[in-house]
C-alpha cells in the first residue's frame, strides 16, 4: 500500500503544482503581453478535476473529511457497529457509482478519440481520475472501517487521543541521551 499512498500523494501534488504554474504564467502573459494563453483554462479545469478526485481519496485515507462523529463516538457495542457499517456502506455505494459511471465515460471517450480542444490531449487521461478515485476511495473507506471497528471511542480515550495529537509527549530517553555525551 506504500506505492498506492505514494501515487495518491504525488498525483495531488503534481496536479496542484501544474495548476499554480499554468495559472501564474497565464496571469503574467495577460499583464505583460496583453494576451491570454488559450490552453490555460482547459488544462486548469481538467487538472482541478484530477486534484479534487484524488484529494478526496487522500482525505479518506487521513480521516480528514467532515463527519457527524458525535453519534458514533458515543455509541456502544452493536449500535456503534451498525452506525459504522451504515456510514461506510453509503460512502462505498457513492464511490461505486463513480467507479462504474466514470469507467464507462472514460472508455467512451477513449473509443471516440475525444481530445481536449486546445492541446489535443486525450480527454480520457483526465477522466480516468474519476473511476480511479472511486476504486481507491472504496479501498480506503474499507480500511477506515476496519480501523474504526477496533478503536476505543470512550470519552476518556477520545480526550487522551486529542491531547496526544495536540501536544507531543517527551520521552525520558530524550533526557538520558543528553547526560551521556549528547548536547550540552
């Protein structure tokens, strides 16, 4: 899964960097040469779709999406499991729609040979991010469900987890290395 994580992260990073570069060059072109680059809108819109789709997958992986966690965190036993399964099932159903319909759209664009108007890049290269995000999102959602099933959601555990995220703990071994010839 390290390769998949690397892929997800770099698709998001490169999409964002390309959007920034193309937009910046277009702004400079407009103010310096009084002419806009014809392809800038086309490339930024297509890359924004890629960035949005893959960014959503990264958000699922990191648990960064907004959610109504109050009910799940305070539910116990069977009720908690039902809430987790229901939420994950709804997310997976939506992502399956993206996977299926996005796949059909990508295949149709590839068969028809549809290309972007200005640059002539095959449109399916950008559209591929939709079914790919659906597939990776399903995988990440199921992974998140597995983690959530074993997570302690008692009030004490939540407070402890939030406190550890807010302030790093100092291990006693950090002090012992200084006394044994470390920094002075």
